């Protein structure tokens, strides 16, 4: 048994990186519990020692040296101790070997249980460390089962959960289906590591572009911002670090192949790719794509961009239920106010009317009726004021 134990520990250390000393310490602690369980009250102040070279196991009990023994489970006679230690004195503590004859069977069973448990714990720890470093990364899993609307994905060495809030609305999942997801959180639970993944996180979109677009993966094209309403539409702002590389074109790909692969993975989610610009006016105009913009007026104090569009482009700029404008605001980080050209003309006309100066009223005084000029060209005479007739 001892030889088998040592070979098993050597193999574990080599293949799984589990230290033999750690397992030896665990076996010794477990053997103390096993000894106490099997030998009851006599197993007090116990210490189990496993020889690291031979695997031999021995049990020791700490006892107090006394002249006369009253309790053999905790005391030992001075005369007995002086047989191997002439310097022993009353009151000192000494370890006495108390290894039972049948202890080998108990020890073998206990050691096996400890090794199995330690291997399981070590595997969990290794998996936890592996996936802890993958937070914010993308993984591919196979749908294993669906319980209470939670989708469980088999990642190979571990299982991940896709909870309802992280699922794309109206997206269905079938057992055995391969699904890409974004690792949101990795935490250590009582039953091992727990991995939470997402299909709605904006990070999933970024990672998918890194997978499909070499320029993004290599850092030539940088993703500056992402605004996403999972399942319906997303906007992504990109910029190139190389003058010879068109950022938008690289992400779209030949005949739209690259972005189409991402759309297919997200099951039809529309993706607008726009050029990032440090000029917020130009960036806001681009963010409202596919709508065309006439001009943009910026208010730095309120971080508001007034965007003027042609009349026939107003509904396109706003989008269905305001989605296009909402995503553009998320992408830029600015409040965007969209007006049509006719709306702006009305606003400016009203403002002009309000700002017109009022005419001063004429000075008050007596008035007279002026007749038309006479035929001979002489100046007209003022008509005499009417005099009321006397009342008889």
C-alpha cells in the first residue's frame, strides 16, 4: 500500500502540479480524525506521521509523565519513560507511539479518500484560475440543458450559466447547439467555480470583431465606442492608427463578409459601423448614420448637439421608437437634439418676429380732416370743424 501511495502522489505532482507535501499534510490530518473515530476516548492528544520516503504511517499520543498512572490515556509512568530517556522528569510531556495493528487498513482507506478529495479541489482551483483570467473574453460552449430559463453551456472542463437577463430577447436555444458568449464573472462557489456568461454585453460585440477582423485584433483599427441594444441594433465607432488602412472598410470586409459573419452570429442584429472623430460635431453626424446631416450646432456647456437634417431624413435620423437617435447619444456620450430644416426655419422665424423692435406711437394732439387738392393746384384748405345745429 505504501509503495502504491507514493507512486500515486508522484504521478499527481507530475501531471496535475499538486504538491506531495500538501497531500501528506492532508492525509495526516485526516488520519487523526479517523483514529479518533475508530478508537474513541483513548484517542486524545494524537499526532499521525507519514514518512515522506517510505509512506509508512505511525500514530503518536502526547502523555504527561507521572510517578503513578491514574489515566493511561493521558499519563505515562516515569519509570517507563526512563527506559529510553534517562533525563525524563515528572510533569514533562512525551510522545508515545500507539499505532494499532489494524491501522494500515484504516490508513489506506483514509488516504484514498483524501487523495480523491484533494485532486477534486486542485482541479477546481486550476479551472477557477484559468477562467478567472478569461473574464471579459469570449468562449464557445455547447447548450447542455435549460432549467428555469437558465441556459447551461458545456465549456469542456466546466459548465457556464447564461441567465435570462444576459440572453438576447426572443433568441431561442436548442440542446447541442454551439453558442458564443462573453464571460461576465467567474466566482468560486462551494461546489467549485461558477461562470456567468452573456449574449447581450457590448463586450461580446467587441470580441467578435477581434475574431473576424485581423486589423482589430492586431490593434491597427481601434474600437473607440460601442452602443448596443441586443437583438435589434448596434453602433460601433472605429478609428485607424494607420493612414493607409480604412477603419470602416476593414470592419465591413470584402463585400461585407466580415460584418455579415458577426450579424449571423448575433442572429440578425443590425450593426452600423461609423468613423470615430475627435470633432464631436462630425462624430455626432456620423453616429446618426444612415441619415444624412445638414449641419451640427454644439453646446459645450450642456454637452448637447443640435443636429439639423433634411425634412425627408428626419424619421430616418430618429429611427423606429427613437432607437437611432438613442444609440447615437450612447455612442457619442452627448445629448442629441434632432430637428428638420423646416423646423429650424420656423424656430428662427419666430425668434426673428419676437426680436423685432416695436414702433414708437405718434404724439397725441388735435386732428383734422384734409381734403383733396383743388383742381387749380391751390393748396387744399382745412375743412372747418362741424358745428352742431341748435336744438329748437
